[in-house]
C-alpha cells in the first residue's frame, strides 16, 4: 500500500474567479482538510482555460503540470505549469 499524502492536488473544469477552472490543493492536518485555490484560469492572452485533467507534480520542485481543453495559439488547449 502506498503512503497517504498530506497534500492532494486537483483541478476543476469550471468555477474560480472567471468560471473557467482552477487548480487546487487539499492539505490535511489531523482529521481536517483545508482547500486552497492555487490558480484560476482566465480567458486572456490565449493562456488556456478549462483544465482537461488532473495535474502531475514534480516532487523535486513542487511545480504542477497539466493541460487545458481551450486556449493556446490554435485555441485547442495548452500545457500549463503552476509553480510554488
């Protein structure tokens, strides 16, 4: 069995400041969990919106990587990073 992490990361396709998705964390302290929004996806400059799936964490830097369904040069999505 893998050890259970005290921090979980995820995305929402909708919601956030612009209702175009978020990256969030859930941090555990004892039996309580605290949610933090790490990034809101705006519809500006082709940065990408509507996260398509979860994120992958680079354990050495804490940077999170993921993809969006919309945005980018052709409007077909982007690869993004969220840095600590």
